C-alpha cells in the first residue's frame, strides 16, 4: 500500500506512521507528504526522511488536476489525514472512497465536527467535565469527523489535566492507534458494509 499523508502541523503522527512502515511493522510505504504549510514541522520531517512534499496553498489547489497527477505519479492508493488544515473536496473523497482515514483527538462522535480541532477539542472536553477522552481513527466521508469509525482508544481525563497535558497524553495514544489502523487496511483485514467497519481475523 502506498500512502500519502496530508498534514499541516508538527507531524508527530506522520512520523509514527512513517516509522512503523520503515521498520516493516506496517506493510506499506509513505510515499508523499501533502501539506498546506511549507515551513511546518511535518515538511521538515518528510524532507529528513527523503519523502517528497507537495504544498497546497488553498482549497482550490486541492481540486486541481495537478494534485491528482501528483498522487497518480507517486502511485498513491491510500490517504491518511493527520492534522491537515483544509477541507478535503468531495472529488478527492470520492476518488479515495474507503481508502482515506483521519485521526481525531477525542472519542467521536463527541467533540467533533466543524471548528473542533487542535486545542479547542481538549478545552471542550475539560469544560464539559467528562471522565474519558481519547483518539478516534475514522474513514473520511463528506462530513467533518462523521465517517465510519475504525478504531478508538480511551484514556481517563484527570482532575488535574489542562488542555495541554490532555493533548500530550492523547497524542501518545494516536501514535499507537494510527499505525495500527493503517496496518489493518494494508493487510486487507477491513471490510466496510454501509457504515459498519468489520475487522477480519488475521489469516
Ligand atoms: C493530532 O492531534 C490529530 O488528532 C489532529 O491533529 C493533530 C496532529 O498532530 N487531527 P501532529 O501534527 O501529528 O503532531
């Protein structure tokens, strides 16, 4: 499986996925980094690993034939979104139906949707006083954070947590969960029927 990771921030999930592929733990390769910010940490990480970077400036760039051509040139057959700060156009979602994942730093369907990203998620979790949070890997469809859920892992929200401390502990979960979800796709262990994600046993 040949993966393009779309990311705009520090790129710690990018790193976790790329590392898991490079050690052979996940039978796939990260062949492209698509970013909305040329100076982001993720671009730096990609260049260090010799992974090509493609910069998209705005939403319109995502709809151009150029991006489709870049994806085709690198023979990308799977997309992982990891903190990508642009809405994915419907054309791309459809082209990669059931082959595009996202990770969200909370237990969807709670604390998701438009405008719920970054620290806002953890602030809302703490403000609501819920006892658990965590991470969710889901399939990308045309709505924000609403696609079928592939994997979730929860952690306890501590009374002493700040948005920053919670974010840090959720990120640790993400770094385990995202490679694990991608591994299931790479090993063809996922079956999707309507909105149900069925994980097949290892053969
Ligand atoms: C993660 O918290 C992820 O859940 C969210 O964006 C953040 C990306 O972090 N979608 P990083 O750039 O991978 O460190």
